[in-house]
C-alpha cells in the first residue's frame, strides 16, 4: 500500500493490526474408485472453486509535518480517488460533454490499473525482529475504507479500517518449503511403487495367458473346412 522515497514512504509500524488470509469455503467434487475387492469407495477431491476470507487492516492515522507532509488519510483518499471514488473523480467525469473523451478521466482509469498494487505482502516478525514467514495476497481490491472519529477530548490516535478482497494467497517459510518438498518426494515414491506393482501384476497376468495359450494349442487342432 505504501511506497516511495523520503516522506512519500510510510513506516510499517503504522499498521496497528491485521487479519491473516484464509479460505471460508473450499469446494470438493465426489468421485469413486474401485478397490481390489471389487467394491467401490467414494472420495472427495478438492476443486479450484473456493472463496477467500477478506483481509482486514487497521492503520494508525498519522501525519508528518502538517498539511504538506505525509498523511495516512491523504494516502488512502488518493487511493480511493484512483478507484473512481471521491468527489475529485466525479468532478473530472462531469467536466466534459457526455460521450466525449476526457484525458483526466482516462488518467484516473489508467492510474488505477497501473498503480493499484498487484500483491499485498505481510511479513510476520518474531520478538527479535526476525522474519517468521511471509504472506502474499494476489490481486487485492480495496472494498471498504472507514475513517475513525476524531475526539480532541481524548489522547487516542485516529485510525483507518481497510478491507480487501483478493484472488488467492500463499505463505512462504523455510519450514513450509521443506515440508512441501518432503511430501512431493513421498508422493513420487508412492507413484513409483504403484507403477511397479501394476507392472508386476500385468506380468503375472501375461504369464498366465501364455500358459493358457500353450495348453490350448496342445488340446485343440485346426482342421480344414469340409463341404457337406
């Protein structure tokens, strides 16, 4: 969400809290496979139909050096403007004749397409500042932005609650990579055993078929066709 150099870059500690990604629905498709006994068993296979859980982020609403300095609310308002929200967009859209091209209007659309983040990354830290793991949310779309009330009678900091929908996510960690590698190797070894067993079974069947063919050749003879 934030980037740039100097005062255009916001420190990560303005993130007050956030939810971790997940799936609130994973669909499956039923199928059957035949056991060696001849019976059929049901199994549910996961499909690519799923719904991700929304990502919720609460930012501390900070300001640096007054109205001309970096401002969290200003940053989010700009992002909303690039999403064709806020009055700035409406003003630009209404300032030209209906049906005609507008350079400013097109810049809003292009700015959103080119400037919208393609990935939101969350780095989980341990107590010493080291990385525990990295979450990546792909194709995020801001779906809600709520600015907190301001109360000058209290010392509480303002905040901004954001909500994102996204297409999918992954989690990167050294342990996870090793675990995936072990499982893939186990699956590969299991597949090799299955193929080996299938070849052994086929070889036995072919051997029995050859024995049957040899026996049948000795019991039956081919006689020429005779007219009656």
